[in-house]
C-alpha cells in the first residue's frame, strides 16, 4: 500500500450527502493527504456529485458498499439508519466512521461493536469535537488529576433553527434534542469524570415535547459518586454551549463553543486554582480534518488518536438512563 515512505491515502466513500458531509467531511477529506474521496451515495445524485468525489456517484447505498475501490465509509444518515448502515458497511468489508450519535441506544452500539470485532474492521463515532486540541487537553488534565477530586460538572448545548421537514422533528428517525446535541453534553460529562465504571444515577430529569413527539429540550441532574453532573440539551432555545468542571483544588471552563469550535475560530481554556487564573490559547483548526487524518492513519496501521467505540457505548448508556426517566420513543 505504499511507495517508499509514502503511505497511500485511504479511499473513502460517503453514505449521505447532507449538510455535515457537505460543509465538514468532504472538505476535510479533500484537504487531507491521508484520505481520498472516491465515491458518494445519495438519494439525490446531484447532491452526491456536488461533493466532487474522484470516482463514482451512486443513487443507492448498496451500490457504494459493493464498490471495491472504497476502503472506508463515512455514514451521514438519519439516526435510525446508523445501525443498519453500519452493519451493512462492516459486512461489506469497509471500515466505518459513523456520524454521532453512533447508536440510539447502548444495545445498538453493542451490536455495531460486536460486528466490528468479528470483521476485524475499524469502527469510530464521528464525534468530531473530541479531536479538537482543546478537548484533548481537557481530557489529559482531568485524567492526570490536575484539579484534584471533582465536585461538579455542567455541560450543555442548545440552539434553534432546525428546518421544517428535517428528520430531527421525527421520533421514528431518532429526532429530538437528546440525540442531536445531548450526546455532546453526555460525552463531556463522561470525559470529565474519567469514564466511571459505575453508571451515573439520574436524580432529576425533565423534558419539553414537540407536537411531533420529539424532545425539544432536556435537563437532567445526575450523581456519580461524590460528583454532581448537570446536562442540558435543546433544539428550540437560544444558542448556548458550556462545559465547566469544578473540583476541590480549582476549576476549568471552555469559554467559546466547546462542541463546535471550527475553522477560523481560536479558542481558549480557563483554569482557576486558588487565586490564580491561567488561560491557555488554542489556534483555529479544523477538527473534521484532524478526525479524518487520525482515522485514516489508524486504518493504515499507524499510531493514531481514536475515540473507542466502547466509550461511545457508555455515552449511549447515559442517554438511555436519561431517556428512561423522561420517556419518549427509543
């Protein structure tokens, strides 16, 4: 697969050509030396062609999965399609990067993980903020116990403006705030607490519901040992994002868009210890490209940073726990 010291780029195919694929993943793959976009499948072939793959455009997902040129697949479909599309891609011999949330339930993620192990293929959730250098710095600081024992973690993501007719208004397609943006907040809580062995217990939870049956907004308070966790998610509220960690020896906060910092946006990390305040600055970057680069390197057997699917299963389990309290379709 290589000529001299040069490793051949991974040949990617996309299932779906929606806004995330168009604005985020396709530009990332096109700009990444380790990756090449060779095929796109969409019900609207024109949308597939707009992503400018170097190979074929298909009107059928099955046709793309049968393309021998495709080595890895990025799945950008409605949430209810993640499980069948991921299983089909793995059975077709393709490595898989599936859009967040990887699965609607921990059981769905378990089925995907089992299939990836059986086929010996890579499975990664495209929770792209996890590849941002600031996020990785937070994870490293907390894993090292830099703030001492934690006492409280708050994470939230709200916005408004989901277009009419979008699948996020449909509970049968895995719509609603908890799946769409609650997965960011849930993963932040688990990153902060070091992925506890014991599942956090929900003490209170509430939701607002749309006439269609999806959750417009969710708030939950949880307890993980001595640590209080608060999660907020909303798709019909003013745009806000936050992630703060309070501990016995200090605190940290991500002041600017902790979950969607992207091209052209410099960010910072605020660390407080006693009376000392320390600010770490991070240059603007493209976490989509960082994600594609690392996943492609892993596919080629090179050292790479990945979000393990077992962690995605823990996030799904936390969302299961909250949904069990608020009700609604799964």
